[in-house]
């Protein structure tokens, strides 16, 4: 049985990330039936079949699709990887940032995260891709818990990419953000500030 981590809507159905480690995402019809399984986790590490579910957990991702330009963006919650699929042309690109691919160890078939926290959400507009990025090392989070310090839970940066994946701009946010949306030329982010839970920015 598949457990889906994230999804986005299409005119024909849904796109959902894979949780088995055998594919990158699935295409579903309007009734939720898998009609196509696409790609694979673009890791440079070789793993045994028994560790593929852990690999998929480590590569858990957010995704968004824009039907106008056909771009599907997938960003990792660990590490710093951006994948772009153009569903109109069939083109696929993978970009590794300084944080690299997700780092993890396997314990009882579960992925134990190391390295850094990565992206918190992504949205594809007609001309750009916007993604919230964290970048905090997990060792810093562990040390903060041990010392009683509290680190921000979300990301404090918005990365802006062209539809080809080329980095265009890095924006600092006023809060730790978790969700992002694009509406009529503005970026809206959901933060963890109880007094101001929603912030807006003019798109660059």
C-alpha cells in the first residue's frame, strides 16, 4: 500500500510523491487510481531494495505544478535539492544546492535525518518558482534542545528560481515560514507568529 507525502491537482487528476523508493512521483486519475509512475529518487548513493523506503523518507518532498507552463517542481525537506519536470516537453533537471542531497542513516527501515533541514514548501507561478528554505543543521537543533535554547521551526528565506531552475534571488522573511502561495503578483507565506500568521511580499 502506498502512503503519499504530498500532492498537487491537475486537470486530469493528481500528482503525488512516491513513498516506496521505486519512483519519484505518481500520476493519479480523478478517482485516485495510479495510472503512471514516473522517475526515481535522484540519489547518488546505491541502496539495497530493503532500504528504498528509508531512502524515500529521507527524500520526502514538497511539490507544485503549473498547468500553463507544464512545470512540476519538487523540493526536498532535507538537504537542498530542486527537481524540475516539464510535463509538456518531457524535460527533467536536478539541481543540488550547497546543502547537497538528503543525508541520513537507516535504523529499523526508517530514515534518521542528518545534514540540514531543507525546503518547507514550493509554488510555481507562470514565470518563476518560489521555495521556502530553512538550512539549519540537525546537529544545531539537537544542541539547542540540550541547552534549552529554542530555534525557529520554519524557514527564513525565499529562494526564487527561473522556470529553468536558474537561481534568481534570495529573499529574507520576517518570520519562520512553512507555507507559500502565489496570488496575483504577490507571494504569501504562512508563519508561526500567532499575532501575524500571514505575510505578503511583492514578487521580484
